[in-house]
């Protein structure tokens, strides 16, 4: 029974890897090109599936193609704050249950695809760009796509605009406590009522100076009058 189960599994995988008649494989390379715009965040690829013989999870680099290794696998991209990653270590973070990272589920096979034999398309080079974050989601979009052909057709280059999502932010999580501390520090710098002079004191001092000035003028006038006589 065990031997039959093993043979059945091997046969199933072998059949799954066989392309249908009239089709062929097409290479694909997917890269995330604007990682430098988020220097305080580390982006990690995590593969789930029946066949994984590569580093998993792995740190994503802008000059290395993404991989899910096997077509039946699934790839999810996680954004993790660098300080959090360094304090815990990637091996100690349960990406599927930890609420700190934001994630994006890759919808296409980043390694290759299947096309009809008559299709001259032989390779796709896709550039992903990170737009930001919304709730617990990492927002990634296709910003550029280059299609290459084997029949002499010139490369087709397409560019795309980023999504317009209300409330999208550029950090993984809003730090409300830091904002409150910052506003509190601004309040501390403002002068208090004790630091300001009172209106009463200002008026009294002004009246005193004014009265002394008038009195001096009268005295000088009287002295001049009597001395003149």
C-alpha cells in the first residue's frame, strides 16, 4: 500500500509537469524595482506549496528575480520593519500569523508561464513597484512590462500608473504614540500664563512712568517761572 501511494504521488506530479499538446513554456522575470524608497523596511518572499528546494523565506533584492520555485506553489511578499526584523530574527517570525508585517499575494507565476506554440512570446520582464500600505495589505502594482518575441517582432514596452487608493500610507503602521508625544513636546514649549506679564502690571507701570513724567514737567515749569521773577 505504501509503495502504491508513493507511485501514485510521483505519477501525479509527473502528469502535472507535462504540458498540454500545442503549448510550451515561456520565461518570466519579476523584480521589485523601488525598494530603495523604503529604506526602513525589509521585503521578504515566502513560498507555500508541495515542492520547495530553495531558500525560504528569502530576502528580496531589486536586482534578483522573484521565485516561487514550483508552479504549484504560492508566493507571498511580506513587508517587515527593519528594526523589528533585526530584533526578532527572520527565523523567529511566523509570517502567516504575525500581525506586524503587511503582505501581498503574488497572483502570477513569477518564474514562467504557458503559451500556445504559435504564440511568438518567449519572455516577459515585469517590474513591480510598491505603492504603499492599506490596512494590513502591501500595495504592489505592475509599473513596467517588457515582452520579447521570437519572430522578429520588436520588444513591446508597457508602463503603468500606480493605484489611487484613499487612505493609503507610506509606512507599515501609523505610530500614534509617537505623534502624541510629539504634540505634547510642542505644548511643553509654549509659554504658560505665569510666563506672560499681566495686563494689570503693564498698565500700572505705564501709568507710573506717565505720572512721573508730568510731575517733572510741572516742577521744571514752576522753577523756571520763579527764577525768572
